[in-house]
C-alpha cells in the first residue's frame, strides 16, 4: 500500500516542467528530504526528486474530527505553505483541414456564427482568437476561438440561396475547471496545420477532503483545518502540523510509522539524518539514547496542553516528526454536483461521469433503503420524475402504443385504426420501459399494456 501511494505523491517529477506541455502535472511548492532515509533512497537519487514534507505529527483523537482515517491539520502551517502544490493542465486545438478544401480558422467567432456563445465567453481573446497568458479564466470561458465549416455542405437558407455558413467550434474550459493561463504555445502539427496549446495553472492549497499519506500505507483525508491557537502544544510551544488517530496503528501493525516518528524526532535534535535501512540501520536503542541525551522522554511521549482550555491533557501523547506525501486525489479536482443537465440519447436518463456533467447514481441499494423507510414518493421522484419520465399514448382496446400523427393532428391505434380516440389514454412511464418494449418487439414478441383505472 505504501508503494501504491508513493506513485500518487506530488513532488518535482521533472526539473524542466516549466518548459513542457504535459497533459497534466502536479508540482509541490516546498519539497523536502525525509529525516529518516534508507540506503536505497540515497542510491536511487530520490533526494533529488523529493515528493513530500516532514510533518510534526501527534497521535491522538481530536474531538472526533480525525475519526477513522481522517486527519486534523494545522491551518496556520497550511497558510505558511505546508502541502501546497500547483496543478498544470494543457488544452490543445488545431486548425483541421476537411475534404473539399475547407478548413477551420482561429478567430473570434462573429455573432452570425451558428452556436455563438454569449459575448462574455470571448472576453479574453486577442485579435487572433487566442487567449493571452496570465488571464484568469473560469469554467465555460473560451481559450481559443475557432470556427469550422458546416457539417453538411450547401445548407439552404430561408430564401433558398446557398451561403457559406460557419459553425462555432471553440476550445472551452469544462465546468469545474478554471485557473490562470500559464503559457500559450503556437506550433505546427505533423499535418502542417496550425496548432495551439494552452497550459492552465491553478494553486492547490490543502483543504478538507485532500488526501495525505505517510510511507507506511497510512493514508488519510483532512477532516478539519484547525487554527494553530486551538491545536494542542508541548511545553516548548511545539504545535503538531497533523493529528492522526491512534486507532489507525494497532490492527494495521505499521510499527515502521511509529519508529519513523521517533527516529525523525531524534534526527531533529541530533542534526543527523537517521538511517532507516531494514535490518542494518539505526536501532531504536540508538534513537532512545539521543532522546535521553537531549533531556526528552525516550519513547517520544510528551505532555500536551489543550489549545482550547490551556490545561494539560491527562495522558502523555506520542508526538514526533514523519515524512508525509500529498497525493493527487484532490477534492477540488473531484467535486461534482448537478441539478439539471444533459441526458443520454438512447435511454433519456442523465449522463454518467463528472466530465459529462452526469447525475449521481441512485442505485439498487439506495432504493432498498427508501423501501425499508417507506418513502415511496421519494423513490418515484428519484427513479422516475428526476430521471426519464415520459408520457405515451396507449390503446385500452388492443394494448398497443398509439401513433401520434402530428401532420393530421390525430391519435390512432396501429393495430385497429377504428378504435375511438377516447379509448386511447396518456400513460406516464419510464423511457427505459418504452425502450424495453421496443427491444421485445425486435425479438418478434408483441407486448400489450393492460390498462386499469388508478384505484
């Protein structure tokens, strides 16, 4: 688990990140070397590619805000730059060529262009239709204005005259994206067409929901950012950067986590990096000796004082220094809400996924909870009204779905056109059910709907 998390840690993945246009990249602001290092760490040159910071960590429960695997973090430490990173994302667009000699064009689309967005969307574009660096763009803002030829050649206008229509095809930020334009790169693609790459930059300050992990598989998300004055402190005035829950230790048996806390604490006082190599590194006895020499409790436990009351906490609390990594599971890149939005063409149900502004799945188990609770109208609301409700006309005589002839403005039964219009009734149903009926018909079975009055 520790290795799986190390792959997700933020650091400096390359020194020339500023000159590259990677599709996405995270850079930690102030990476540090760990105070407890192994021989392998030195041989592999990881010190040159640091991917974490040394946190002062206390192991204690903290008013329930670090319940389970959550952690409480020092807000003032975060404001001083702890765990801060920058996120780069590159968007690109090119002037494509089409058969028939037509091509795309980078420009600010004219108001006559079909699919023209509101004027404010194009506010950052220069004369060439490309955004300038250091603009603060938000979601749905246009980065590169682009017009394309129409999908179908020679569209006939109202007056019957064919004219060259343009269609809006700009590069836009999706919902939930945003930031500052870091760099704009103009180039030529392999096909010889103009290519533009826009790199966006956003600063990610640790917030509630961001994920951190030590090098022992002890991962956790921030449950609270607490001001320094409310955090517990030692007699020397040392305040932890992070408070982790003691319940995360016994069943997982990550003794290395505790040893690293003790070893790094000893390193702080001795001024020498601790050798944490398995079987041949520094021993706990050596660490205890350093602690005793500096007048500390040999196991690293200290009396902490409650930041709220100022009174000493009755039990001694284990506090030390340990290397923590910020992982790229950031709540700001995952946050997703929806009220109304796009629906799928096939099922008429909301789309799936954050990138497509999808709905949140109300699954079978959630449905079971509502059945057990007896909240039948809420089930109807979630599974029908807010999903794919549709109204179809059904013949009560034959059970067939009636045909709605819009040109003649009439309803008729496809099996028996002599059926009176008053025997055809509007029925509310899920569009997915209508789809099921169509698929059953495709098997050569004719399903009939038997209607009854609501009783």
